[in-house]
């Protein structure tokens, strides 16, 4: 789901507990989660509802002044004919953010990350070069970085997302930067003088 900045702030504060969307079918499911800039959002219920049943209280719980304002907004962003009420809440920090901040790599942690990177490199090495490039050139757009490691932009972005999943990089408004965990891994490589895969 796409959320406005105001909705995300309200979810983080606990004042927004509902969302409404027009879809052809549910795009999220009860028990599902989504990572966002405020952390993880949990979806507790997803119910199809008639527009006439939406109350002003529902609208306020979704961050809108009243039902008319809410439905006008939802109808402008419609991706289908059915209206769904989604009960949601903040469910804690993004685990990638927690992982990024953990620069205290034990030998076992480092070995585990190195094994994962070795699997990613199975069809040709790219992980270390990409990490070193991001470390050397933070906040640089992907269109400039991708050619430096011999990739097109879509491939580069997809591969950096894989590094982000391991907590080694993070996205900025423009470009990327190495995370504390990624820096710790690079420092180990430099100290070791080689990659112990």
C-alpha cells in the first residue's frame, strides 16, 4: 500500500488506525505486514464495506475530517470498484533498520553475511565492488553509480535492494549510503586482507 506522509505520521503516533482503498481485490491480507519509513505496519483486518456505511468516526480514524472528504480522496486514488476498510497499526521498527545499525559483527555474523554474499556472487562478483562504490560515493544517484560497476540502472537498483535486505546499505532521498553494519563488514575485509567466504 502507498501511504501519504501524514498517514504514516498518524500511524506512528497511533492516531490513524484505519485506511480505506478501492481495489478490484484486497491488496493486503489480515496478518500481513509492510515495511515503511516509520517501521513495520501490521494489517489486522481487511473488510469490504459499502461506502454508505463509512462514518465520520471511521474517517477521523483514517486521518480525515469526515466521511465525505475521505471518500473523495479514496475515489481519486481508486484501483478498482470495491471499497475496503483496513485496520492497521504500527508494529515496531523495520528489522532492516535495526540490522543496519548493528555494527558489532561477531565472527559468526561476519561469516554468515559473507556466505550470503558469496551466493549472490555465484553468477559473477558484484557485491564487494558495489558496497565499496556506495561507501565511496554516498548520496549519488543510481544513474551515475550503475555504469561504474558495469550495470544498467534497473539491475543496479535491484542488486542494491538485496544488499539493503542484509542491512549493509540504506536508501537516501538521493542515492544510497553504506550502513554501520556494511562499514563494519568492509573494515573486516580490509583488516583480513581478503574475503573469507
